C-alpha cells in the first residue's frame, strides 16, 4: 500500500483500528437508510400504478412530470409529448435521472456514502480497505463536479412539484394536500440549502457591499445550508411518506380525510 495508513512514512500498526467505541454504527445506519430509500424508490418507480388520484388531484412526486401517453388521464399537467412507454420505463423517467444525479453528487451524500458504502474511510482513525486514492479526478467520480448542473435541473423539478401541489388545491383541501405541500416546502429548503446554490448566490465576489442583493441571497442560503444534512435525510423521508400516502389512497387502502 503506497498511500493512506499503509504508506511507508506512517507508523506500522497491524490492527485496522485501535478504537474501542461503536465507530461502525453511524456508517451502518447510513447504509440502512440509503438502501431502504433506494429499494422503495426503485419498486415504486417501476410499479406504474397508484400514483395519481383524479378526484383530489394528487400526483406522487416519483411520477412527476408525467409526460407520456401511458400516464393516467389528468396526471399529465404539462401535456403528453411522449408516446406510450413500455412497462420497464418508469413514467417519471424524465426527471428521475437528474434527481438521482442531484442526490448522488450532493456534497453531503458524498460524505455519507464515501464513508458508509465505500468505507473510504468508514470513520476517523479507522483504516480504509482501498490501496490507492485518486479522489474525484477521473471517471466515474469526476462526474461529481457536475453537481451544479444537476442543481439547475433540480430547481426546475421543484417548480414542477410546486405546480402539482398547487393544482391539487383546486380540487379542495384534504390531508393529502397538506402532505404534498409539506413535501414541496422541504424540497425547496433542501434544494436551496445546496452548497452549489450558496456559491452561485455569493461566490466569486470580492466585495459583498457592492452586491447587496447577492449578499442577502447568500445570507439566506447560508442559514439554510447549516441544516443541509438534516434536510437531505428529512426530504428522503417526506418523499417516501408523500408517495406512500398517495399510493395508499389511490389503492383504496385508506381514505383521504377531507377538510373541505
Ligand atoms: Fe447537497 Fe447540493 S450540496 S444538494
């Protein structure tokens, strides 16, 4: 091993770590959380049903925007420019790759899965299993540098999700509307708290005093940015809960409680 703890200039310690605490617990929990989300999202994205409730205008974010002729009547808020799709293509396939890219290249999620999935390293003072380190300088990890472009698309998708939630309000008000709106507000908070967004708002400036609008935007984003990790996990949860709620109501397993 030529780098890391195995480098010739480092002390020769055969044990992987001398830590005696439960250092493995955070990476394990991260793995379980990420795996649970990916499993749920994959199953739901390919299910192809129970994603739209015509009476209440509820559309799950996993199928938005729904742009093909395979989409249920009424669920295509932006028309159906695409033909019928075979069953192995998720109906939300237009946005899903970008949202996946946005999360995968997110600075927080990188930290999370570099530690938990790739164990690089899994915790402080715990040796990593890899013999060499090339950082994010070559494929596939060089794609991490495209995060800001995924951010731009994620902004558009947040607008689309907001539109879906507002359209649902034209059908009246039920618990489902509150679920959709909560999800949208948190998605905006997560998206705007992005490190790239913070840089876009206030980066490359020499004098904040000469750019008061960008300074205000940067200050606002910075306050959100402090909570980025929490928002990253919270929005995974709200995405699942929103989709689950729509699925349960659409399948008839539960009824939507109507307020008016
Ligand atoms: Fe996490 Fe941009 S850094 S979404």
